[in-house]
């Protein structure tokens, strides 16, 4: 028996079975029966091989609640809610802080795994805690933001703790006061183009939505997982040791005195813009994104990504890391 596994990359993939968990007790029962199950939301940040040998469990619980606590509003959302629907829900109730994260594809439960971020805001800044089911015994555990081990587009659940927990809900702290984050030139320019000088959170969300629609392929029409590579974060010492070609590239100050480089620019300048492998291709309007032009397999994406990484490394001495998780495909060695 095998069943199709939907994913936003639109690669054809099957698993032994695909089951849905609409409640906590259903999820616990599924994990008890299939502790090896691959837990997914919408498959918006995964590269899948043509066959996943085990069971895939789709998180489908629903519900959003709000509560006043210590002068702020805490919003608790089930993992099966759509992320953008949560952003809209909060904006519609005058709860601010998620507007820069508008239109990010995927479900709420996937958001903490890669600590979603955009335009100067990341989930870690808003998350108070999350609840997750431990796969080994079905226990429901609460993690504070600190215990989630958040990093740049990363968390403990994606790295050291991968496969050990299934997120069932997250709690965010939002504000009724408007405090727009306008650090990114794209956002400021878009607001300017909209004729807005004193932006409300709704204006910021509208600007972010317009930018994303223009720059990024809509996963409902063109298969993609958003960024396929993380923007490299390196220390000042590492930056000084890079070849001349790399030191001239765009770099932004990151945490702890580190520097964040633009993976899109590295890929572009390494000459990978028109690169393809089968139906997998670099998206010309944003080279950080790989798209399925039709019929691409997960392996095509990994082969293309391996080629891009090798070119970037040869030209700039920088190793790009993949952002999506990879299942059912042997990663190709680079050395
Ligand atoms: P961009 O705005 O052209 O920025 C390119 C790079 O410069 C990114 O590494 C970005 O860091 C950094 N950067 C730009 N302005 C900065 C500032 N004022 N301070 C600090 N760092 C700055 O990037 P883009 O590719 O069009 O994406 C726009 C935003 O959406 C970015 O935040 C990006 O991370 C996010 N995004 C995420 C995904 C995803 O799937 N994860 C997909 C598309 C876009 P950051 O990456 O830290 O912002």
C-alpha cells in the first residue's frame, strides 16, 4: 500500500501510508503505533524522495485563542492552523508583531522548527512557549522560547532534537501598541510607493505581501519551498579570511558581532542564475529559491543544490547550507 504525500515543492512522493491527526489524542495514538512516522504540516519546507518507507502523519488540529497576561496579549494557535491565517487573525484584532511575517507559506506547527523570519522579525522574538508531544512516550511537554534553542532559521527541533517531538501548539506574545519594524529598505520603499508615511501594522503587512508576491513564486502554482539555502552567518575573522571576491559582497551585521551574507547574491555572482537539473531550476527573480518547472524529483533538487553549493564554495570559499529538511534522499557528498 502507498499514498501520495503532498508537498509545496510539488515533487511526486509516496509513503507507506498518510494519516491525519485532528486532535492531540489522535496524534498520540498515531505516534504510539508508528514511532518512526514523519510528521508534516503542509510539507512546505521539505525535499522528499520518491518514496518514504514509513508513515507520514499530517498535523491537522485547529483553534486560536487569546488571553490578556501581564499587560500583553498571548495568542495560542494550534499547529494545524495556516500561518498566514494566524497573521490575519491577529491583525484583524489589533494584535501587532507578526505583520513582517505575512504571507509565509506553511502551517503554524512548522514555524518554530525553522524559526521563520522575514524583514527584520523572526518567530523567536514573539514566541513565549510551545507544547509538543514526545514521540517516544506520547507525553505532552512545554518548552519556553529559550528551551527551543532558536538560531537563524533554526531550532533544537530541527537540529539536535529532530524527530523527537511533534509540535501541537504555540503561544505568542503580541502587543496592542503599534511598533512597526521598518529596518529593511524593501519595506520602506514599498510603503513609500503606497504613499504611506505613518504606517500602521496593516500597512506593513500589505507592503510585505506586495513585495513577496512580486519576488517569490506562489507555491500554489509553482512548486517551491521558499529559500532553499540559508544566508550564511560568519564571524569577522572568517570574513577577513575570505577571498577578495567574497569580501566585496553585501554583508549585514548579525548577532554577537557576526556578519550575515546574502545567499542570493552569492548564488547570482557564482553564475548559477540560469542553472537547472531536470525540472528543478533557480528562480530568476530570487536565486535563493529553487522552483519546480514541471516533473522535477526531490533528487533533481538535491543535485541542483549540490552543484550550486560547489560553485559558491569554489568562487567564494563559503559553504551554503540547505534550509529545508531532506527525507528519503541520500545527500550527495560535496568533497
Ligand atoms: P533581502 O531583503 O534582499 O535581504 C538579503 C539579505 O540581506 C538577507 O540575508 C537579509 O537577512 C539581509 N538584510 C537585508 N537588509 C537587512 C537589514 N536592514 N538588516 C539586517 N539584515 C538585512 O532578502 P530577500 O531574499 O528579498 O528576503 C526578504 C526577507 O524575507 C528576508 O528577511 C528573508 O530572510 C525572508 N525570506 C525568507 C524566506 C524563507 O523561506 N525562509 C523566503 C523568502 C524570504 P535576513 O534573511 O536575516 O532577513
